């Protein structure tokens, strides 16, 4: 069974940093691109970043370039999101998602999400 | 960036109704369009990928159609468990933008 479990969320002050983790199981982690998507309270889904299977290629939405860093450790079957210079508007639930391909790319499995709250 | 516009933003319907949600892309995205369902406090769930392919395990009352810039998600006969929010997403080019969502209410 495919499982994605996020952790690392919590309360952080503006300007602070946080590293989110996403532990994967039930599939060959290194064979899949992985994504982060976030959702502010009461708002819609926002795509954040993606990384390829071996970690050599990463892409970010413009809003997160230079502040967020996606990475992975295939030996540990874990995806990461390092978030720096956090702002109040970064308060959101952060989801990791596995990406598959069949005619197009799609996120077929999602974690339960981890809540990040940026506040003084 | 490709903008995705869903309509309506909210929709009231009854069990057994047939409903449709539309998603329009700001430029052609071929069939690189996915639909997700999200219930309160839960992660999104993939319903349809590549505009019209039904994800394994998803009931056949969900259908997707369209290509280019205009897409539709149709639920043929609403069930109580279908009342949720629905999002389209394009994966044609980065950033992989989502529509603003459609809340389907009883």
C-alpha cells in the first residue's frame, strides 16, 4: 500500500525556517517524481515545487524560488521541503504527493498534510 | 503562467442530480488536465487524469471531457459522498496551476 506521511510542521516566527519531511512507503520511491502542494486555511490548492527521481532536477513556482528548497534522500525514502524566510502568508497545510505518468502527469497519492503556522 | 478558471465557484445540488463543473485554461494545454476531489480536513483525491481517464477505484459516475482550453467534469447522479470541493489542475507546463475550486453543496 502506498503511504506518504508528512511531518515537521508547527509554529514558527516570521523570518524563521522549518524543514518538512515526507516519508514514503509501498512503492519504489526513487522511480517517482514528487511534488509539494500547499493550502492556506479556507483557500485553494497551490503548487509549490517538484523534484525528479534522483534529485537532479527541481522546479519551483516563482513565489517560492530562493526561499524554499526541495530535496530527497532515496536511501531513506524521504522527501524534504526546506522553508526559509517564512512569512505569515506561508501559513498553510503542506502536502507531499507522488506523481505518475500516463498520457500526462498527475498526482495519484497524497499525504495527509502537515500544518505550518507562521506567527509571532 | 497558465491560469485555470473554474466555474461555478459554488454549486448547490441534490442527491441524484447531474452536475457539471467547467475549467478553462488561459492557453491550450492539450489534455494535460486533472481533476481532484477534496473533503474538509482531508487530502485531495485524484478522480480524472489526462482530461478523461478515470483513476482506478473512482466510480464511473465521474466523467471528464475536453481538450485544448475547455474542460468539464460531470457527475452523472450525485451521491451523498460527492458533496465536496473539486479542483482542476494543468500539468502542461510549470507552474502546475490549479483552478480556484468549486464547492459542491447540498
